[in-house]
């Protein structure tokens, strides 16, 4: 897809897939839950948007590229009392 909807000749990102996971265990009767959350497990970097550098003339080759976040792992605990 085109990463810039104004200049269609700008950077083009090919297709990509991100893998996420959410695994949780808990006891609803006792009011607790423990969860493992993983996002972008393969650590795929892809361009989401692009454009010229701000505050500079747009006639240069410099571009700003926004990337997807890298691998993110987290642990979540919930307790009701």
C-alpha cells in the first residue's frame, strides 16, 4: 500500500503480517486473573506512514517514516477484593 495518500509516488509498503497472543489463567469465583500478552512476536518492522521532513522544503529526498512497534511482551495481573 501507499504510505502517503498525498504523494502516491512516495514509499510503498509491501504486505506484512503481525502475530499477537493473549493467554490468561484465573479463577472468576476468587476474583483473580494472570495474563501474558505478546504483540508483534516476530518483531516485524513495517512502514505505516511516510512523508517529507517537516519544516523543510519538500524538494529533497529526505523522508520521515513511521514504523510499527517492535516486539512487546507484558504480564498483567488482576485482583478483585
